[in-house]
């Protein structure tokens, strides 16, 4: 049998190698999913709480709440069992519960899952149990609020986020029509001689769509992305800004001043559209993508400071 020329064989080998690399790339999501935390024990209970035990790749374990069987009212989440701590409120764990009026999360909770409290229409108060530094800032461990976590909690009136929060998912508070007071953590705090920086980097699509959002909104400096329709139709929102932040730290021997600039680069399409009471907005130079219709329909908008290089089509359509 005649051998193929060296050039042809080389090309075939390169083609096969390319195919193998592409196949591995296609499998990567599955491989990553396979490394997700695994269930150790399902169907556990403690008092009014249902939970399961989870294990990470490194062998450490934690608990995830999967349900609640109590009579409601003011509840505090399960904290730990046998020195294993609750770190997650599972997907849909308390969804559609109409008896809970307030919930306090233990300090170890790092994640609130998808639709965890969706459609809890009697829920009017959410508190992240606080352990505080010398200046009183909330150092709760919460890092992630997942998609639709508090969707349509129509009685919820206020919420104050802790400084370790990293992401707020899409639709997280959408339809919370009574939610007027939303407090984001300041950009940095100094507590017990240690500087802690806000790490909230993204606010998801429609995260606060349809909320009341009374008064001024100040987005923390660490936020890089505000998603599409993130604050659309927030009827009582009057101003929005992305301020820089200056923090002065004083010790017995010196005084140090740190300037923390806004990291915002993306304001999504229709992010603030339909905010009828919005009168002023300050858009910093860091913004590289100001979405289509970002402030469309803000009929009271009269004072706008735009420092970014480009503005998308219809960004200010039908404004004041």
C-alpha cells in the first residue's frame, strides 16, 4: 500500500489534533459540572427546617436548607447541626410560602438560591444577622443572591446588603412593588484596623425591576455591570449615581487616604427605563457600553451628567 506524502500526513495529524482539542473544549462545561458540590445526605430535619449535607471537592462539608415546615411569622434560619454550618438556602426552598412574615439569616449563609423565597407575598422584612466591626458595618458572610431569589415578594419594604455580597442575580427582586429602601454597602470600610472592600461586581438583568426604590440610588464603586432593565420602572427613584469613594484611615502614627474610583463599564439596555420620578443621573467616564434605551421614558429627567465616550441609540428617548 502506497504511503501518503509527509505533507499530507502532517495535515491529517494537525486536523485530528484540532478536532480533539475542540471536543475537549465542548466537554469542559460537563467536566466543570461534574466537579460541583455533591450531596452527602438528603432528607434531614432539625425542628422546622429540612436540609441536606453537602461536600465540596476539598472534602469540607456544609448544610443546605431545602424546606421549611413551621407555622411562619418571624423566622430565623437554622444555623448549624453538630458543628456543620448552614451556608446555602437551596433553590426553591421556601418558594410560595404565604405564612412567613420576616426572615433572619444566620451569619454563615453564603448563598440564597434560585427562587428560594419567590412569591412569598407576606414577607415584609429580610435581615442578615449582623456581626459588626468597630464602625458598625455589616460583615455577614452572604456572597450570592441567585436568580429570582425574592421574585414577587410584594410586601418586602426594605433591605440592607452586607459588604461581602458579590452578585445579585437576574430578577432577584423583580416585582417587589413595596421595596422602597435598598441599601448597598459603602465602597470600603476600615474595621479593627483592617480595610474591607465592597466586592459586589454585578447587578443582574431586571434585578430590581418594578420596585418602588424611593429616593437616591448610589451604586457601589466595585460594580462593573448593571444589567438590562435592572432598575426599570422603579416609580419612586429620583436620582442615580456611580460615585468614587475616598477613605481615610488614621492610626497612632499616620493618616492614609485611599481614592476608590467607580469600576462601572456596562449599563444595560433599558436599565433605568420608565423611572418616571428620576430627575438626575451621573454617568462616569468608565462606562464603555451605555445600553440602548438605558434611560428611555424617564419623563422627569432634567439633569444628566455624561462623561462616557459614546451614547447608544434611544438612550434618552421620551425623557424630560
